[in-house]
C-alpha cells in the first residue's frame, strides 16, 4: 500500500531500496531554496509541466496547477512506474484506495503509463501541504489535485520511478 508522510519519514522507509535514491536526492534539490531545481519549480506558471530525466530510468514532472473540485478528479494507477508525489507549495486533498476497489474506465497503457477508473467515493482522504510526500505503487489508486476549499495554485514534483522489483 502507499507510503505517506513527510519527506524525511518516507525517505527513511525506503532507504534500504537503492532504486529510490536518485529520486529522493532530486526531491531534496527541489526543496533546497536557491537550487536550480527549486528555481525551476518556483518559476512554473499554472498549467505548466516540465520533465527532468534522472538516473536509473526515473524522471521528474515538475508541475504548477490550480486544484479542482473533487467531482473533476480522476482515479488513476500506473503499471510501469511508481509515483513519488511531493507538494512544494500550496495544499490539496489526495485520495487513495486499493486498485481492486476501482472499476476500469480508460486504459492508456502502454502508450502512456496511466489507467483511469470510474468515479468512486469511498477512498481515504488526505490533506497534503508543503513537504508532504506520497508514494503510490501500481496497486494504489490515487486521485489528487483536489481543492481543499477554493481553487489554489499548487507546485508539485511527481517522480516516476520504474517499477523494477516492485511489480504488483
């Protein structure tokens, strides 16, 4: 199941997995004030996404977007990648559930590594602010970018780590 918490807590839980080291090193750069990665995230305008390739086949998607009403969110999972999602600025609700509770809506694999699911209203809801991190494995349905109240600008880094030994 998903790992959720502060970046230091989640990183410690995965420390024995060297597969994640480049991804967490890059996340730390994104949070380090004045670093090139931090400046790149801070300079994004709403609706903009930038891709940065990392070691080991991982890559980061740096995003800036306005949160949306819950009804507009879509449940998703991935087959080829594990998501490490970190909020840099702003706040959003993130919902999670086991993939087995979801009914398929649209499978865009293998062209895009995303599977969307039909609406489901029984997931667990989490409030993510700056420094909160979620790690979502292929079995973890997740729906993010949801407004806490009014739409708010969120700056987030989503690192896509190849599944490798974690296939589910």
